[in-house]
């Protein structure tokens, strides 16, 4: 469900532009309002929806998700620490979803240049760089071993 902006609600703060990982949220130079430059390239992460302080960004649904047509309303509630989604179908039915806000504060994630460079043995390891540390897994992550794999058709 790609995002779109209600220009009457948008104040042009640029929070959505700063947080968009695919760099498709832009500020219109004439009207100073945000817009989604390429909705078909939207990653559907909804970072812009969660970051918008004006609740000016909503989502379009796909036909397979909402074949009867619908409206999706997203509400970020800082005081409750949740993001709520209300989907209203054309036949009047509503579905409500609520999930916790799990975003981290700005600047709390170290930049790549602040992390230690990978060692030569790390390139033959199944783990990603800094994976056990960032996932806070003390015992280590499970890995595959060739001698434990079965060959053949299941």
C-alpha cells in the first residue's frame, strides 16, 4: 500500500523526506508540501506515516487487499506509544490494528564508520556484520553445518 499525502494537512516540515529509505518523499518547491514522487517505488515501510507530526500521510490499498474499496487511516499516538490503523471498507465494515512504536531516537544508531571494520575471517562467516551484538544474543545465533544437512528429496 503506497503512501500519499493530504496536502491540506501537510505543513512541509520534511520529517517524511528525512526518514524515507527509498528517497521518494519530496517537498514541492512551489507549495512547500510533501508528496510521494514515485508511489510504485514505495517500500511500504510506513516510516513517513509514523514520522509525520500532522497525520498528513495515508496509504492506498491494493485491489487484492481491499477489493471492495476502502480507506486506511493511520494515527500515531505518542502518549500511548502506538500506531493505530483503521481500515473502513465500502460495505461499512471496519478493521482496527494497533502496534507499538518501535522507532529509535535520532542519532542512537551508530554510523558505519563508528563500528569496527570486519576481520578477514568475518567474510567466511554466516553472520552479518555486528549481528550478534546488535541483536543482543549472548549465546550466539544458530548456524548451518554441512554435516547436519540431509541430501535428497523430502
